């Protein structure tokens, strides 16, 4: 399919610049695939929109303070987004500007410029291998790292103190993501408690969000896009709970496109979800046969993005774009800090 088929008009004013006053205070657009209908709700209604017995699967990855400001030779600014650890204490990182950060380049980081970094190698995926010369990169991130807000949030260069909390789900446990699994940002402890009180199980897997999740599609045809792999952990107990729900005819509700990709990417030869400690590189586009996920909670996604393509594969491109047009007209808030959709 042509990438232009996944475009839509969005006024800049619709892009949420801050989270709702409370986590559960966002709006929720219900998209019904069977009825081909849409309906306006509030996120607080989610427990009533789901069914007793539903198996809800969330992503408990924790966002790391991955963004680090540095200076190159001649006091020229540079910026690093640390993606994931590698061998010998080195990390992969996206580095800007790349032309100043060739292998062998030394950078000064930290509030006083006392932290020394060196670019070791340029990797085929466009990242750099980076080492710290005077300590650990983990300590650098803990002391000097910034919340990696997406660039469409105006203050991304200087996050506010509240972002450290609100750009993190309440159930985040395992550090490793460079962007939040944003569908989960709407959940509060009270909403989770109401789900469980209604007989809805909540289980957690981990997919550490890397640059592949938000890397733009540059191919003219969506089928030609390549999605880099991301680290995934699906515990045996979670795989068992999902498989039990499927055997018993109960719905599997994935919270976020990351949970969808993890579950669909872990299907074994028998059609069940296998426990997994490894990586998933599944790219979901129209024509994908969904074998696990019955319903999806997700935010509104960027035009021409792999996330919008995934949602269109799940709900149908025409229905999704009609829902997005309604959302724009009805004043919904878009993207990471915006409102949610529930696709059933």
C-alpha cells in the first residue's frame, strides 16, 4: 500500500503539550470493528467498557533518562540519546550531529562538562557505540540524563520536573525504554483496582521501546518498511494466562502497540504465546493475521507512522481514519500526552 494512504490532517493545536490534570482524566474514543462505529467516552469508563474475564496485558518497561547534552571540540553542542547497553560497559546511542561525532571523537558531558565520552564506532543502523572514559554510563544517566520527551512537545529540550513522573506508567518496573509506552499513561491505581474488582485480570510483559518504534517510514510502500528489533520479556506465567484466556474464549486486551507487537511476535508453531526472553522485530501492516490480540487500547498516532499502520491493520484503514477525523473535529488531544482509543 502507498504510504500516502496513511496520512491525515492534524492542526498543531491538537497535539497535547502536557498530560491531563489527572492520569485517568483523559478522553477515550471507542472504536467498534464489528459495528464499524465510534463513540465518545472518558477513560474512567474503561472498566465498564471491558468485560469480566478479559485478560489485559500491559507493558511494564520503565523510561530511562536517556537524553544527554554534551559538547564536542570547539565547544560545539552535541546530543546523545542512549538506546541500550552493549558489551564492556558501552552503550548504543543516537548522536546528533553525526558529522561531528565520528569514531574517535571525544565529548564532554555533565553539568560541568567533567564527564568524558568517546565515540567508539558507527553502527550499520545509524547509532554510535559510545563508552565513558571515567565511570559508567548508567551513572551518567542517573545524574545528568533528561526525560526523553518526543520532539513535538515544545519543552522537550528542557523537561519539567513533573515529566519525570507523568511520562512514566504507574506500573513501570523494568528500566530500558527511550520513550513511554503511552497507552499506559492513563492508568491510575484506582482504575487498575476497578478493573480487578470487575473480574478483569491485568498481566505485565516488558518491551523496551527503542528508536524503531518511532522511526519514520521512508519507503513509498508501507510493506517495504523495516522495523528494528526491540528487547522483549514475556514471563511464563503471563504467556500461560494469555493462552488460558484464549482457550476459554475470553478476550486478550493489549495495552499499547508495544504489547500488541510483543504478543503477536511470540506466537509459537502451535498458535499459542510462548515465554520469551529475547528480541522481537515484528512489523505489523495491513494483511497481518492477528492470532492473539482481540482488543487494543492505544493513543492517537502520527500520520504516516508504523504505529498508525499497525492500528489500521487491526481495525481497518478506513475506520481508523474516520475515527481520527472525528477526533480532530471533537477536540481530542493527540500523541503521547493525549487521549486514548479503545478498539474492540
